[in-house]
């Protein structure tokens, strides 16, 4: 029921200027379609990692099993941004892997991805949306996206 309500959130279009210098219309879709292949390419570009294979990182399967939803941003067919929203199944949701193609940074794509994730998590009945990040992204999450500071903790389990 909750997921059906979120899926009905629809597509939002926002005009911007692309990294190629041309005007672009970015379309944002909650639980929009994507392939693991294109998401692994976007992840590598955004985070500066190697490109993982679909066998190593099957985004489609993982998000289907573990996410409340996700937001896909496209300029025509090109994937320009993505954010994943995992949850506890009821009250808490967490932002993971906010990523925007470096050619499209500072055009408001990241802010809109998170805004749509906030709206969809609220519509699903969640009460809290969490995120953690490095110091250099304080301006993005606090000032641009509206998160407030809180105490949080982290353990690096594989080190
Ligand atoms: C962080 C990220 C998603 C932001 O995407 P974006 O589309 O460029 O962000 P926006 O254009 O919506 O930025 C809105 C405002 O947030 C702030 N902001 C954005 N990126 C920032 C950054 N890297 N550092 C500090 N502030 C930032 C700025 O104030 C910006 O306004 P401005 O463009 O007028 O300067 C993008 O830089 C990215 O993909 N980074 C690599 C992956 C990553 O680290 N993801 C976060 C994991 S927690």
C-alpha cells in the first residue's frame, strides 16, 4: 500500500544547462527504471572508483530487495543522477549513494534527487530520514537539502 502510493509520485521535469553546455530537461522519477550497467558507470564517474560489473554489484536486484525506493534523474535517455533510499520497513529511512554525473554537478540535480527522496519517504509514512557524509558535504546536506545535524556513529566492520 505504501509502496503503491510512492510509485504514484510520478515524474518531475526541471530545466537546467548540461555539462555539454546545452539546455537539458532533467526528469526525476521515484522508483524509475535503470540497469545495473548504467548505474555502475554512474557510480564510477561520481565516486571515482573502477566500474564494477553487474555480477559484483547488481543494483537492480539489491534495490528491489532492500530499498523503500530510489530516485532516477535522466536527461533524455542519459542517466545523470541517482539516490537510493533503504529503510527499516516502517519508521526509518536512510539516504545512500547520492550520485550525480560530474558533468552535471552544481545544476541542482543532487538537491532535487534528495528532495524527491524526502517527499517519497514522507508519503510512505516514514518518520525519519537519515544520512551520513564527510565534512566536505555539510553544505550540500545541511544547507541545500535541509538535513539538521545530529549525533551518529559508525564502525568499519571489515578493517
Ligand atoms: C554530492 C553531489 C550528489 C551533489 O550533486 P549536485 O547535483 O552537484 O548538487 P547541487 O547542484 O544540487 O548542489 C546544491 C548546493 O549544494 C552544495 N554542494 C553541492 N555539491 C557540493 C560539494 N561537493 N561540496 C560542498 N557543497 C556542495 C552547494 O552549495 C550547491 O550549490 P551551488 O551549486 O550553488 O554551489 C555530487 O557532488 C556527487 O555526486 N558527488 C560524488 C558522490 C558523493 O560524494 N555523494 C555523496 C555521498 S554521501
